[in-house]
C-alpha cells in the first residue's frame, strides 16, 4: 500500500485561517450576549432569555471542544506512530550513524515539526474555546447578581 504524504505546512496554514475566522465568529456571538446584558432592566423575562442564550452558547462551545479534543487525540496517536516509524528508519536505514537516542530525536523532531505544530494549533483553539466558556460562566454569575440586586 502506498501511503499518501501529508503536507502539514499547507494544512497548518489552512487551519490557522479557519480557526481565526472561527474565533471571530465565537467572539461576535459572545459579544452579542454581553451587549444584551448591558441593556438589562428589571424585566425578569429578559433575564431568562439572556440566560438561555448564554447556556445555548456554552453548550455549543462544549460540543466544539469535545470534537476538537477527539481530533487532538487522533493526531497525538498518529504522531506516536510516525515517531516510531522514523526512529526505526533512523536506527536501521539512515546513512549517517546516529549513536544515541538524543541524536535520533533531533532528526525526528525536525521531520515531524509541522505535525507537532498542527497539534499545537488545535490545542490553542481548544484553549480559546475554554476561555469562551469561562466568559459564559461569568455572564451567568452576572445575570444572577443583577437579578439578586434587583430583588432587594
């Protein structure tokens, strides 16, 4: 079987572009809910609607995090397989004698740099999504605080 070689450099550039657009979309969604908070009044139905919007947004974020964490898990597994293959290749088929594991590791890290970078891109995006969830949680507490202070 012929394995198709993946061009991680081009793939990483496309992912960075995609995630940048996605970050902007999530930011806009969160800002829209935050702006609703700024216009909040004594109307309890408005509090409920904003709280529901925030919870729906939070659930969408949790779902997206789960899907990307699965992707990161797959990429880590793939990276381990590639490292194993590269290590075997450098130990048996490489023209230059690499005496230590450290020597082989330098070559392997260089070969798999873009693959490792792709995992980091996904990890950074998951971190961003987690931060958005924290913002949603803070909005929930703000709504509760506003409702509680209006009852006084």
